[in-house]
């Protein structure tokens, strides 16, 4: 199995080559930005895209849009960057001993000695407070949901210690924005938002199982659980199931959002979103090789495009 090579100058092994953190950021800030995964932007996209799904379908649901929705979209983007950073910092604090024993993660700032645990805690709190300031500009229902989101974020790093399904907990945390953005627009939650949230969790199970296959050998040695280890050679069959659940639940969410007032054309355009997303996931399945770490990482990163595809169709549906 291919292994990541040690990275020079404190760079993290699986970071994007030539990323802005390693090339442009001031030297003193690089360890903290690496702690936030700023050198690996895919996680921010995976956290942000469900927010924009929820906002788009909420607007389709009540056929209402305003300049405030633009702020919701921008606020979610800034908040996703900050909370992804805070969540990753928390993950690295709790996993610091495990990370030092895994080839892919031992170059992360805490096990590599670039950042102390105390410094990481301060950095995590600073990011969280900034994100909370943005949250306070939203509707009260969204604020309540934002505070509640801390629960799955706090639990996730420990899930791999007690369940073979830690990816479920990641899905609960990473797709919470679908609920929050819907509530920020609508002032509450409706059934389509919940269906969209569940679709996002299934999608997370799909992409994070691919991601987790990079570490199966090291995880087995140190006793870390994951769906990748659980599924093993049956991974493709499980990913196919997650694909179908993702597409099916998102399709139901679209129908539920569009039925009250949207036109037939708008519903058809919006339904094309999960359909096209499913084809992109199928493309990933065709290229899957669980023994090729470089390909696993490429497929995982491709999920930025997977999540953006339905958003394009939702946007088109809002314009008709």
C-alpha cells in the first residue's frame, strides 16, 4: 500500500501541494492554520455545501428570497471555515496520541511538536467565538440549532473508540448546516430540511468511508474503529447503498420543498440535482481502489464537486 511521504518544513503529509498556507502565510501562523486544516480546504466545502443546500431548498419551499439570504450564504461560508477549523483543532487535541502513531497524521502540528495543547485550546476557543458572533446575526431558531451543533462536534473524535460507525457521528456534525441554514431563512424547521439532513449523512458515510481506507492498517494496529475497517472488501457494495440512500432522501427533500408553491419546471430542475449527484458518486465507485491511497485521497477530494452539483440545479430551479 502506498504511504504518504514525510513533508518538509512542517507541512502536513496529505496537504495540497503548494497550498497558500505553506507558501504565503506568515511563518508564525502556519502551525495554527494547519491545525485548522486551512491547507486542506475540502473539509470546509463538505461542511459548507449542506448549508447552501438547506438555504436553497428553503427558498424554493416558500418562494421567498431577500438580501438577508445573501448574508445567510456568506455567513455560513465564514462560519463553516471557522467551525471546521475549531472542530479539527478539537479533533487533533483529543487524537494527539493516536495521530502520532499513524503514518498519514503524525506530521500534524500537535504530534509534530509545532503547537502545544494549551495553544491549540486557545486557538479553538478563538475560532469558536468568532463563529458564535456570526451565528448571533441569524434567527433565534438558527442560533439554538447552532449551539446544539456543538454536541455532535464534541462527541465525534471519541466515536472511533466505541463504535464501528464513527462516520455517522461525522455526518451528524458536518450536515447540521442544512438544518441551520433552513431555519435561518424560514424561522423554523420543516420535514424537507430533515430529509435533506439525512441525505447529507448518507453522503458523508460514502465519502468518509473512502477517506478512512487510507488508514486501515494503522487503525487496526492501534484499535481505531471505522466503517472502512468494518466493510473491508465489501466496501463497494456498502457505498452503493449509501449512494442510493443519498439520492433517494435528497429527492424526497426536493419534492417536499417544491410541492407547496414551486412550478413543475422548478421541481424537475431541482430533482435533476440529486440525480446528477448520484451519477458523480457512481463515477467515484467505478474508480475505487481501496489499496491505492493516492486514488482514495483524490476521490475523497472530488466530493467537493459531488456536493456542488445539486446546488447548481437548486439555483436554476429558483430562477424559473
